[in-house]
C-alpha cells in the first residue's frame, strides 16, 4: 500500500515538474502575464476600482476571491492543528 | 508543558509596557493597510505576536485566561465569515461576489468610499482570522493549560474552580 501511494506521489510530482517546462521564463517581458495583464492593471486599476493603491486593488478587488481562499487556508491550518494536537477529550478529564 | 511560569520582573514589566504599543501598531497596520503597506495578514500576525508575548512573559494560564482555545477557533471562523459575508452582501445587493461598489446604497456613501470601507471590512476579517489562527496554533503546540477550558464557550472562570461548565 505504501509503495502504491509513493508511486502516485512521484507520478504527480513528475507531471507537475513536466508542466513547468512550458512556463515562460521567469521575468520574461514577452510572457502573456507581463504583456497583457500587468499593463492593464497599471493603466486601468484607478478608474475601474477607484482605489488609489494598485497593490490593494489587485489583492482585494481583482483577486478578492483568491484572498478569501488564502484566509480559508489559514483557517484550515488552525483547524488541522486543533484536530491533531488537542486530541479527543471524550472519556478523558479536561484538566491535566 | 509550561506549567512553571518563568517569573522575571524585568521581562514582565517591559512586556506590560510594550504590549499595548504592539497592539495599537497592529490596529494601525490593519486600519491603514488598504491604502499603505500593511493589511490584514500582517496586522493579524502582529496582534498574535502581542498575545504570544503575554504567553511567554506571564505563562500559559495568563494567556488562556484572556483568550482560550475554543474562543480562538471561533474567532478564526468569524474572521472568515466576515470576509465571505461581505462578498455575499455584494451578491445580494445585485453585483458580483466582492463587488464593493454595490455596498454604496446600503452604507449611504459614495462609490469610492464604499469600496474603501468594503476593503477595510475584508481586511478586518482577515486580521481576526490570522490572529486567532496563529494564537490557536501557539497554544496547541505549547500543550495543555492547567485551567480547564469551559465546554460551553460561555464565561471564562475568574478563579480556578473545579466546577467549570457543565459536566460532559
């Protein structure tokens, strides 16, 4: 069973690394993100979102849904820690 | 387990002086975060640092007496709920999810002001969630408090008593 799981993990990791081969070079000015998305944010953020700070406009407005996901990730981390470390109190006295 | 409190007059006095300033700075970072560097994540972590300082200087019981682990998890959920709730409010007002401009008629302000207030509300939700998540992880890792956490989440005990909350 462990070997099957390990195989799946290695396969998934291999596919992810294979997927990164097609990514544009880091910081490439001709990449789609740099040639369409960033100029659009910089030029139109003020008139479209009416927020004077571009970082805020991207974080909370264009990608507000993403930021909500980040908050949920932190919430999930707290819940996971609570579930793992607090243990079950069923049938056990709470103090000590 | 940190049952023995490390009592040190210098550490405790410095902490008592510095903790209010840390908390005010955290509130400043959250409140100004949407128009200047900062924001909910950073401010929440600074608030959690203030709670961690209480934890380290005065011991686990002193920290848990202010905010116990059940309340921390509930606060964390409330933070996420504030964020999602503001998004849903925009949805109910007829816009897209998290389209803050739709809050303008509800709040009775101009659209830029409504966007600013909407983002501020979202940042407060993030700050609350981050602060209580960090604090919850700190007390989970540190071990069990000698104060029994009340099961029914109501009033924290002022003194150490055996009959805390209803017997399960």
